[in-house]
C-alpha cells in the first residue's frame, strides 16, 4: 500500500469514520525466531511483507523515553553477578535485573533494585541525567524535527511519544517502593515529576518549531490484571498537574492552533477503572486492552462510543487454532468496523507458541475488513 493510502486510512481511523477500511498493523512478536527456524519466514521484514501490513500513516517522535526515564547519558549495561544459568545485570536505566545468562529479551525479568531511594540517590544517580538543556537532546530534537517536517508535508500525522509519569517513576523507584514513597517522600515525587515535565516540555517545544503535533502518546502502564497500580487521587495529585501543564503548553505552541491534539494512554492490565480518570485530561484514545485482564473491546466500545481504541485481540486465542480465531474475529470485527475508530491488534506481542499457519489465518481474516 502506498504512503498516501496509509495516511488516508489513518485519518479515517482518527475521525472514527464508520465502516472505514481497517488498518492492518500488529503489536509485536515473540514468535519470529521460531518461525525463522521452521522456515516460514526469512526475518521480520519478510513476515511484514507476507502479512501485507499497511504502511504507517502517523509517525512519532521517540526521544523522551518509553518504559524508562529518558536518561542522558544512560547507565552502563554490565553484569554484576553470575548465578549459574542466570545473571544479575545493571541495565541502561540503572536497575539491577535478574535475567537468563546471555539473554535479555522475550521474557519478563525479575527487577531486584532501582536507582532512586531518597533525595541523595535521586541527585547522585538520576537528576543530572535529566538535564533539559542537554546538547545531545537538542541536537537530536533538531534532527528528528527536520525529518518529521518532511513527513508532515506529505500529509502524515505526527505524534509525540513519551514515558508516562507513572511508568517513569516506577522505573526509577520500583512499583512497590513507589507506593510507600508517595506517603513517605511526597516532595521527592513532585521533584521527580517536575524534572520529567521540564525535560518533556523543553524537547517538545523544540519539536514544535518544525511541526504541528496530532497526538501525545503517554506510555503509562499504570494498571495490572486486577486494576490500577495507583489510586485516582494519587494520579490527580502526583501526575495530573504536570500532564495538564504540558498539554496546555503544547496546545499554546501549536503552529496550527485549530488542530485537535489527540491524547493516547497506553496501559497494560485492566484499564477500565482509569479510563474515566484520564478523560479528565481530555483522553480520547486508549490501548492495548488486555483481554486476560477483562478488557472486551466490544463492550468498552459501547460504553465509550467516542474513544479511539487499538488492540483487544486475545493473544491466547491465536494459539488455540483456526476455529477459536474465527469465533473471536466474527464476534469483534463486524461490530467494531461499523463503530469506527478501532485498530485490531494482538493485545501484546504474538506469543512464541502461536503456529505460523494459525497466525496467517488470523491476518487473512482481518484483511476481510480492509
């Protein structure tokens, strides 16, 4: 598909055009190595070609972190301890992590320690790495801005990706420790969030010299399978003041001030309890709707008829065979295509145990709706 066709389909998605052609994308893959070994594909690029995925119609600035704080410089990645089949490493975000020896991806590691424990460790280990005036940040922002300006001239939508406040704090402090720190050291939490804001605002301001932004994407992961990892009141106290100021600043700086700024929140787990909370900020796009946590895109789509949605295809069903896949596609796709504003994708990376033939059947079924 041409870039212009992809842009057109992308804009139909954002405007929630009913019965529009469905964008063909996928979340990611844990299955590629096995499919290569079995001879089904040569590599990831070959898989994309066989699936006939759409080109991108929206492009993101990706220099403000994702699952970790946007540190400059990052920590040295090094082995700290040998435990036979396992090893403890220091990763680029300063965490101590237990992993399989010689392997870093394709599984959930065990996080043993995080760099921030108090004001002293914050200043010693992290704060200086979050300098908003960093020459590297501004040089990179200029390079990315020029590239995005060229894409915008072709009609592409432009988004800004950024690590969300909760994910940022969790990467620095740890998920359990963070819930103590909001009570024991609230001033430290606010200082860390002010620093998050300062870096984000400075870099995004530089980006906005080149383009008008169509979307702000917060990689938040604030939920687990039973619901939120932070209460709504904590969200409002520790996250939302910085979000609101950043969003207000972005809107004020837009070259085209009539352009709608979409706000996407990305969270694993059961996101249903926090969806109305994020709507207080103007959130109009959620992903990836993890089915194992109770998220049913058909039901949520009825409850939030104006919410853009992406994800919601049960990764477990892809491993259950063609009949199970057909039942899921037939249940979801006619309803969501008629509704508009939906991109079907596996709710996480395609698992390793999914058979290649079953995955291609799933993609074939989805192409019936393009």
